[in-house]
């Protein structure tokens, strides 16, 4: 099912069951809805859902879901997926995200809204990247990425505070950004373990919605967060 005003340029391959919304543009040689690269998949009916106003560039690959992930791979609205990026089975990609060239999302990865992932980054299966996060290029992500943070993971993991520039561009209050900077400083620079850092955040930093989201994300992490 393909919505109104969605364009498929030359040599785009789409296989169902797939649902695509309106006003998307798929550039040449993209592949959508094909069977996953999962040896446990044996042809079960699984789906691919794509929202509206996405830009899917050349040679992007998007695979359908599997039994182990709810049978659905889903992409929200107004995302930019640059050339050669890969969306594996059961990925949940939010809205307004940017995946630069060659980004590889393994199975069951979850990406929050407004996340930006730099070129040639690989994300391990079952990892989460929080909303408004920025991930530097060529990173290797094996744990969750905290929302609102700027993170690079190469030879060693590094969090460089809040994604201040991105948050400013999206209209976040400067005071809210300052509170996030302080919270992330406690998490990454104060020589505290995660539980101690959260206790300090709750005691010392105003309970803004962004701080609440940050703490909830950390507490719900199953793989741990990159600090």
C-alpha cells in the first residue's frame, strides 16, 4: 500500500506486506520490505511500515520484521535516510531523524525522534538511541545512547554533554539545556556510578520534563548506557 504523492524513482524494489504513507521519495536502487537477514526467519508473514514525507536515498535497505520482534519494522515521518544506510528487521525508527551515509542499524534497534546518527556508524542489535541524541560518525554502538546527549564511540566511549546546538535549533529553552548539561556532567564527569549520579540529579537539578525523560531512559535500559 503506497500513499498519495509518494515517488519511487528508477529501480526501487518494494516487497509486501508493506505500508508506505504519503509524500515520500525513494531514490534509485533502494530495497524495501524484503526478507530479513536473520537465520531464524522462515518466511512468516511479517510487515514493514513507513510513514510520510521521508527521504530515502540511494541503495538504502529496509527489511521486514520477524517473530522475535513483533513482526514489524517501522519508520516514522520526515526522516532522512542517506545513501547505503541499512534498517534491519524489527527496527523502530521514530520521526525527524537523520541517518547519514552508511549507518547500519542491526535488528531490534530503537531510535527516538530527532536523533542524528553520523556516517558509517554501526548500532548493535537491541540497542536504543534516545530522542534528540547526536551520535558522531564512525561510532560503534554496543550500549544505549542517552537522549539529548552528544556521543562518540570509537576506541573508547565519550559523551560530550548535551546536544546543545541541535536542541537550540529545535527551540528548547536555554535553561532546560543548561539543566541537561549539568545532569550529563554528573553522569559522565563526576566519578559517580550511575545510581549515585541519578541521586545527585534528583536532589540538585530541577525536575524538568527533559530531566525526567533522561532518568527514565537510563533506568529502563537493559544494556546499560554509554557514559
